[in-house]
C-alpha cells in the first residue's frame, strides 16, 4: 500500500493505493499550516479504509510550497553567486534580467571568475581558484548561508563546478556551518543564463526546503507511518526527501504534472489532451507516451527565465468557483474566483455569489448543493454562461493541439462537472472514475527518472555509440534516484544538430524512467 498526496491552493487531496486499486480517496481544505492539511487528509483515507499505518510502504507528496514562496518573494535567502566563465560572458552578468523586487530579496553578491569549458569539453580558460576563495571569504564575512555556482558548459564537464564547491566549502566551513551550495549542472540544461537563474532560485530556497521537508517528516511521525516518503517533481517523476532538501526548485509546476499523470493512469490513454479543472483555474496540457509534453521554450517563473524541464501547460481562468457576470445577452465567466470559499459563497450552498458551479447545477447537468437556490436564475443567463464555459475550454484545447486531427480529451479535477457538451476538435471526452483526485493518484504512481542533455560529436563517437552513452548516463541517474533496474524504459530521445559547430556536433537529450523500487 502507498499513499499519494497533492497539496493545492484550495484542497489537499489524498489517496490510498493497494497495487493498482484506489482503496480510499478524500479532499480536505488546505490549511494555513500545510502539514496540518496533510495529516488530516492521510488520517481520513486511513480511517475510510481501516488500514493500519504499518501497512503503508511509502508516501508520495506533491507540493506548491516552493513555487508559491518564490513567486510571492517570501522566505528567500540572500545568495552568493559565482560564475565560472571569464573571459566569456563578461557583458551579461548574473541576474541581469531579474525583477527589482526579487533582487532586493536575494541581494547583490555576484562574482565572475575565469574558467569553464567549450561545447565539446575543451578548456575555455583555466579555473581561477584564488578568485573563488576570495569570493567565498567575502560571502562568509557577509554572513551568507547559500551559494550558487555556475560554469560555462558544465552539463558537458562539471569538474570546475565541483572543484569550486570544494573551495567554497573549505573557506565557509561547509555543512558544519550550514552553508548550502547549489551547482547549476545538477539542475538546468545547456544555456548558461537560464541554468544559472535556476541555480540561484534553488539556492534562495535552501533554508525553506529543509524546514518544509522536516515538517513532512513530523507529519508522518504523528501518523505513526514509518515509511520512506518522496516528493514529485515537475516532469512527473519522484525525488527522495533528501534530494528535495538540496533541489527544491525541481518541484515547480509539479501539481499540473501530477494531474496529467493521474489522468493517463485513470483513463488508460497515453496520448491525449488533459484538462484539470480546479476551483480557480483550468490547466490544459498534452500527454505523450503517458507523460506531459515538455515545454520547448524557456519558462518564466516569477519573472525569471529558466530552462529546466517543465510541462507545457496552459492555465485558464476557469474553475468551479469562477464568478459569473451578465454582460447584455452574453456572460462573463472568471477569471476572478471565490476559490476555497465556494462552500461559503456559492448560491447552491446558501451564499450570495453566482459561480460557474451554480450555473452547472441550474442547467441541470450537475447535482450537488441545493438546486432550489438557483431555480430563480434567468434561463438565458444560464445558457449564455454554459456556452461561455465550453468556449473557454474549446479555445484552450485549440491552442494546445499541434495538428487539426481530433484527439481524446480527459477531464479531471473537482470542476470537471462543469463540462457536458462536445468540444470541437475532440474525438472523445473521458471523465474517469476518481477524476476529482487525479492529482493525488498521479503522485502515488509517479516513477523515477534520469536524463542526459549535452553535446556529443557524432564524427568522433558515431551516432549509435553517442546515443547509447547518453542512455547509459540517464539510466545510471535513474538507478541512483531509486528506480527498479528491470523497469527502466527510454521515454524520449531528442537530437538537435548544431549547424555552425565543427565535428558533427549534436545536442542529444535522452530521458528514461522506471517504477520506484519499494522494499
């Protein structure tokens, strides 16, 4: 047995899984102290199933803690930044495109030093170890507790980042003095500025990640669950608790990803559109081989460009709590929402605010709350609002599709009851059983992944040898992260020839995943 938990802005969902079967599921309001919500949700599924805590072999948690903290500029540390790239990149210093509000939170502690590599691993310039030591001493004098280190083409060769980390640890006292060091090659892909941004973001969350992970540990101890727990990351796979403490930034956007993985599992469809309709927003994404399609462009988080793996998801301002306003013969639906206050504000629950949930009940295709409380609504307004709800979904589907061919659409989330009409461009519409807790199910079935993303010389290695080498590196990463060796499959191979680079250079990205090895 295993438990999946997804902490959203409105609800904390939990499911208890026994093999492939959903034994129990529940929704609990998200609490101010998120750990309390987790305890409440897990307690409820254990109560429903009458299972013992000792029967639970592992717990998987999806959380929005770190995304919210960064976007809201809360609980961020000052970060010491070392870029190993001179003489290259002198004209574009670190943090050059960061919003002023964020710069004020993490401080101005930037150092550029000589070093780094070329695209094929050749030396850019020798590492200036003395400059790194001077920077570390300055950080220590300022009382900094977190450092981000980036180097030119470190995904190809990480030796200089590793050596810089040794020097910084020696100068600042290392773990004994609670100094967290983030190396960019462990987080981002090729692309210095975006990878460096991701490393700085991660470093700013170092203290919070320890606190949050410890609160999860405390919650499970309260429940007497003596089992390992994992936290889902933004590509639909899992990280150990210790790994999350080091790399909290990899949890960004894990919520929509969990919902899409849960949708694939519940519907049995590996290639389909997914619309996750919550209380405030609808997230629409595309499944490919059972995993969310990844964004092919740089991703903006809180005003900062990054290039780590993120799902290609579109957020629309439509949910169960969306406000409905009459506009002549038409209706406006959202983007404002009553959110988690739907049970207090919605008309069908005795409130005074007209929401999309009220419209679905008044139209007769949803059945919850008290229908008599919306019997007075003007029929033309109801029809206009229903039309608008479906139009918002149709527009989102049209924008996410990559061809004109009809594709299946899987509806999940508590707000999936809002949709009951055909959507143009959709071959079939599926609302699977347990669709309301697809996000928690997605967390509970998450796999463990490994990925290689670097430049290879096909002239030197040959295409087959280069792909096999990249695949072997990705498999080793997955094994170290806890994947069962006999379950690892190759999910994606992407080759991008570098036209103006000699030696048949090709940027090769290989991703593998396998099920979690549970003892």
